[in-house]
């Protein structure tokens, strides 16, 4: 766990940033300033509030000085970019060498429609794909299943089989473009479809690069798109980690996701702690499988929300890297420095977008994106101005992409590494978020770990309390949302939105019907039976899933095998 030295020991150590006499002098001068100029100013212009805090409720001082840095050991706590503990970034030169990956999340309607959107984004400077899937796909249903009714293509692209994946990826240089796929319970199956589609184009799996979200634990905590009980669900995740470790060295087989936790109402510290705790649970499960830490840890990746409290978000990214580095090196004794690095994708906060005055969302997204960049993200998606209303239009997506490109090329924010490092405020806030997150991680360990905390409702209670507190602040107008509880105007909605043509559902279902008629159904049945036997046993299921996918077994058929073997999971209510 983290080193917690006595403050006075750090102040008098040879590594202290400031001499004790200087710190004491500053503290005395600060007190005089508070009792003099500040007191007089408040008499004339009282401060807006008696208490200032971050969006997450972290108290904020009026001013930060070297007196707030007395516990700082530069090399231990801050250091240099590309070196342990990676507070300042995982690469020595960061964006001076290469910008973050601009990876716009996209998907809607049919595979053909989303393929056209992918080509449009790549032509306009996007540097990586990010696939959104619709609700039936996310839940592992074929689109002619009654459970899929009314949900075709509405929140992402519809994928029912390898045939759809082949269309989705048509003309995309899969050996040159990295792809992120936001999929969880059916993650192994969708990944197998991607691998098989690439193979049919002559691209071997070892050449493929990308990221599979695949974080099932956060589904029980926040998003709720789980299908099976936690234990067999984690087993499927570890199957992908093991398979990727052996055969796909360029692929991140899991993106451990705090985004959905934060969107559900968690604070910044809760998002960080619950996400890292999930990551550590996957580490433990992989070690139990027989993998060694340095075999798989370098390919673990993360995904965080970027909310509206600018400096809190910057501090969160810095604290995340420091906690993960110390856990990997000191708790798990990883030897490879790549295992210590927390590499993360980020996405601006969807929950912060407003249907009221949607043009204001452009400003929100730009500031959140800048926070992610100054926090040192490795990859970024910027939300579109119309996403509180519908899936984004091409124009809205282009504005969101241009936002990243303007930050990269026009602001100067990328010319130096960690430009906010050393700020008295940012360093103090980084320490405080780290302190809170570490306390949460230890509490989860004390309660038995992640899965026991899922089953006993710990996460739901913590998040609901934070969400309720925030909403109360908004309702009392203690926290202003521009255009919502202040500066509201009555105006007609003038933003055009994307229309999903439900007639395309018939095209998709007809393709699915034809596939079932023309494939080798005996071979499909053979591969599904083999998969069922593997699921009942302890073998890695990925080779069997791949065989089924190559035979054109559908997503629903494969997922039904797991439904039969593992059974459903019903969450115990806590309210």
C-alpha cells in the first residue's frame, strides 16, 4: 500500500522541497494576509459561499502555497514523465512526440450505415475507431428475438453475426487502425467476430491492435448490462485476457471502466477507487488462472469519465497513475515497468450534456477535453452537442472531433509535459483524491473484495448517496448548471437530430434469415455443442467461440449456450 510518512519527517528530510524556516515564514505571512487584506475585502465584497468544494465535495481552500506541500517528496510523489510513479504521464515526452489517439465513439443502424460513418471520421482526421453497439447486441440477442423489438440500431450498430461484422469493417485497414469496442457480457463473441473478419481479409490476429471494453464488474456496479452471475462472467473475461496474452500482443483485452460508475453519480474519488479495485480483482483472477503478472499487466487498460470540475479531473488522472503504479510494483511485485503504467482512454461526461441550450455543450466538451489532455490521457472521445437528444449527426460529430484537433494544434497545451504539475493546488488536490481513493480500496478489501461488495449492495449505496447529494445541490441552486437551473431561456428546439430508419431493421433481419438458410447448420451445431462442453468445464472458451463464429453461428445462438450453462443473475434490491 501507499507510503504514509509523518509530515514532519518529510519536512526535515533531505528530499523536502522547502526548508522548514521558509515554510514557517510562508504560513505566518499567509495568516497575516488572511487577517488583513482578505478580511477587508470580505467586508466590502463577501465571498459567494462560506464553503467552496469540488463537484465531488472535496473542500477547496481560498489559496494554496508551499505550506500545502510540506509532505511532498518530489521524486517519490511527482517524479518525471515516463518514470515511476507516472504521476506526470506514462511517456517521457507525452504529446510532444505523439498526440493522444482521437477515437470518436460511433455506431447506429445497420452495419452499412456505421461503416460509412467510420470512413467519414477517418477521412476527417480521426486516428482510431471506437464501435458503439445497439442494445440487442449489448445483451447478446439476435435482432429477430422478441427481446430486441424496438431497439434496432438506436444506441449503436446492430451486429448479429460474422456477416454483419464483415460489412461493418469493409475497407477499413485493420492492420493499421486500432479499434475499441464497447461491449461487455458478449465481449468475447464480438471480439471473435472481429478476429474472424480480419482473418478472412488476410490479417492475422497477432497483427490486430485495439481494445475490448470487456469490464463486466462495472456492469454490476453501475451500467447493469450483465447477463450471468459475477463468477462465470469474470471467468469469460479471464479467458479473453489469457487468450490475448498468448496470441494477440497488440490487443488490450480489457478496458477497466470508471466512466459508467461516474455517470451513475459517483464522485471522482469513488470513480477512481471502484475502477482500480475492479482492475485489481482482474489481476487477482488472472494470477489464479496461472498467468504471471508481467505477462498480462502491460496490456491492461482503463477508461475514465472527464466531468466538468476542471482541476478535479486533472488531479484524478494524475492520482490514478500513481496509485496503480504503486499497487503493481509494491503489492504485486511486478518487475516490468510497463506493468506499472496506467494507460487510459477518456470520454467527456455524457451526463453533463443538457437538452436545454444544447449549443452550450460545445463549451462543456471543450473544457472537459482540455482537462483530459492536461491530465495526460492516452486516448480521447469528445461527445457531440446533440447527444442529450439523440445519437449525433455527422456535423455534430465533426465539431466534436475538431475540438480535439484545435486543442492539439492551436492551444499550446501540448508543448510541454504535465503543464499543471507543481501547482500548489493541483498537487494538493491530487494528494486528496489519492487519499480518498486508497481509503475506499482498503475498505473494499476489508469487506471481502469486489464481488462480495457487489452482492451486498455496497457500491449501489455509495453511488446513490453521492448522486443524491449532488442533485440536492442542483435543486437548491447551490450548484449552477447553466441553462438548466440558472440562465434558462424559453426557446424552440432548433438542433437537427439523427433519424434511425426502422425500415432498415427488415434488411438486417432478412440478412440474418438468409444466413441461417445458407450456412452449414450441421457445423454450427457441432461448434455450439463443443462450446457448451467447454463452458461446463474449465477450458478457455475463446477457441471454441472462434470456431462457432467462423461457422457463422449467430450472437444469440452463442450467448444462449452460456445462458443455458451459467444461468441468469438477478440483483438483490437494496432500497
